[in-house]
């Protein structure tokens, strides 16, 4: 587990990654709201499951060739961590290089039905990041790890495992919201597709858990974490 300084984390990146030709559509599924968790949840709860006759317009059955995940951490989130006396770090295969976190994509799949279909949400699947994550270490030695990130593009949410002092506190916990209102157009870097601009926010579940663990109220629901940069291999 590697730690890094407050000065470096200000320019850090944490991220959420799709793959190939579906990348733009994946991020677009979170562009509708850009405002509140309630909007996202309502959309998800009223979604229609694909029928037997429904055929995806495009499908990626295996995302294990994907690259990694990145998000530029906002200074306000750094200030919140500093006020709690927390030292962030990386876990497992995650890396921190030149102010950037990287979480390798290890698997998952995505089906794209398209906005003109009768299937909602029209992007479905998951993107896995097993064996990597973030740590938060308090001055009293308390260590919380957020690992094994799983992105649900249909819900525009990120889930993961929460461990406190080596004991699993929650599995597949709802950690972050993803909003695409500031999304930039897709770019290509060689054979990699790059999409940047989706903002990442602390979920109500994560805020409550962190506040309880660290005995504070400094972590606010919907607190801005940073801006995501999405990179994915197309071949």
C-alpha cells in the first residue's frame, strides 16, 4: 500500500473506464441528469429489461482487454481528507504516477441497445477492477480500503468492497455517483478511445460509512471527488 502527499493528490486522477465503440454511449447514459442521485435512481427503477427478442446494437462480451481507470481529484475533496487527518494511498495493482491513480480493468461486459430502442437503460453491463483500490489511513492507525471497483453504466454508479482495519465492512457497496453533464467529445489516442469530463461524487452510503468510521460529519453526500478520464482499448 503506497501513500502520497496532499500536494500530489490535488492533481490526482481516479477513473471510470468503458471500452471500444461503446465508450461514448456508456458515458452518455449518465448525461441526462447531472444533478441528483434521485434522478438516476428513478430512471433505473423504471427501466425496462430487454426482452428475448431484443438484440443489442453493439456488444462487448469481455472487457479484460481494457486499459485502466482515472479521475482528477478536486481540491475540495483533498481539503476534506486533510481536515480528517487522513492519508490516502493505493491498494493492490493500483498505481500512483505523476499525480495519477490507475486502476486496471480486469473484466466485465457491456451491451448497447441505443437511445431509439425500447430498452432502458440502453447501456447495460458492468466494468470490473478486481485487485486494486484506494486506502484512507487515519492518525490513530484506522485504515479503510475501497477496492474491487465495479461500474454499473446503466445506473451511473460505482460499487466496491469496503474494508476497515482488515475486516470486510461491506461488499459491493454503493460508493460513487457518476454525472456526465460536463462530458467532452470522444477522442482517439492510437487505438485507445478516451473520454473525459464525467464528474465523480461521494454516494450517500459511502458518506455515512466514512463519517461513522472516522467519527465525523465532514464527508458530505454528493461531495465532489473529481473529474473522470475514461480510456479504453478498442482492439
